[in-house]
């Protein structure tokens, strides 16, 4: 049997015509999005700095020095100091762990809830689907920020007493933000299920006797995860902004836990005399959210099989 010229050319290049795995093809598409690759590099640098930075820059985050109050960036304090003379670099590195952890954990909560509701709605018909979508519309109609503030105000003290100050606030912030961000994921999963459950490979699996759960787990859900992964990156950015907003309004983590939003809140009275106090936490939030959004764009292009690149 004669081989095609394209197969010979592919083999001459050192790979077979079928040598690229789906993951390799997705990575090839992702690399073509230069902003996404650069953003991924920036995020990796920030994560490494947050994880390893305190080991190299071991200045205490609560070391008060009134003689260095609101000092601009120097060799001793590269990011300057705050209104109590505390080193901003050390506090930024510590707060970055919390801000990114909140974003990732809230994203997991939102994606898991969205997958569950979307899967149930996508595999249901009639009353069950209508009820789940009514629930989704109900949550979408709720004003997010006032509801966040109300829940934080009502339950913050009780959870802090039960789980500790930092642990209680972390659990509450993650649960509230994730619990109010699952609706877009649910709608996306439901739409994917409606499209995929009519495909030929699902009909073939059904004809071979596959159960309903096997159809979902082995055939439909894996093919619906591409858009969900992209939506998950957006949820990380939204969760970081929500946590920063809560901390800025004074209803997030307490003052002695320096998240980026809390540092930004503390700097609001010193914008004219110490702009560096607000510049660094604001820049960290801006860069993180911007890079995550660009990574989401790159993943959208990489996981879209219909896009020719």
C-alpha cells in the first residue's frame, strides 16, 4: 500500500502523522497565543515568589518600626513600608498565598457545583431541567456584592470562633464566593450536554448497552470539560477580585492578616503622601487577574477543536 506524500514528509520531519497526542496538539495551539504564554510565565514567577520568597526574605510581617513609617522603596525595604513601618514586601508575599489560595479554592467550589447542576440538568428533561434552571436564574438574579457583605457580617464571628480566625474566614470567604459563582458554569455544562448527547458516539455507546452513568462519566463529561476549564480560569480571577473587595471594605480577613485587598484598604488614607503603599498591592491584583484572563483566552483557542491554527 502506497503512503501519501504528507506521511513521508511527516516521517522525514522526525514524527509520524499520528505522533501528536491531543495534549500535545492543545499545547501547540496554546503556544501560538503569545500573550497567554507570557501570562503563564508571569503567573509562574509570582507563584514561585510567593512560595519561596518568605524563605529568602525572612522579615517578619508584623515587625513594627515607627521610625520607618511610610518609607518609600529602599534597599532595606524594596517595596517600602506601611503606616506602621512594617515591610511591604514581606506582607505582600504572605498575602499572596492567601489571595491565590482563595481564588483557586473558590474556583474549585464553583466548578464542582456547576458541573453537578449542569450535568443533572443536561441529562434531564421536562420538570427536573426546568427546576434546576429556575434555581440557576434565581441565584443569578441575586445582587452578589450586597449578599456577600450580608453573609460575611452574619457568620464571620461564629465561624472564626469555631475554626480559628484565619481558618474560619478562609472557609467562609471560599464558600460564599464559590457558592455565588457556579451558575455560569452550570449553564455552560448544560449546553454542552444538550449538544453532545445527540452525537453519534453517544448513540453508539448507548446501542452497546452503556448505562446512563457510564455515558455521562466516560463519554459526555470528558468532551465537555474544555469550555469548563476555560470558565474555571475566569472564576479564579473573579474570586480574587471578590476577596480583594471584601478585604477592602473591611469584611474579609482581619487587619493582622495582610491579604492584597487588606493592604490596599489600609493604604487608602495615604495615597498622596505614600503612593507606593497602594501601588504594589494594586499592581499585584491587576497583573494576576489580567494574566489569568489571557491564559483563559489561550486555553479557549487551544481546546477549541474547530479552530484552525
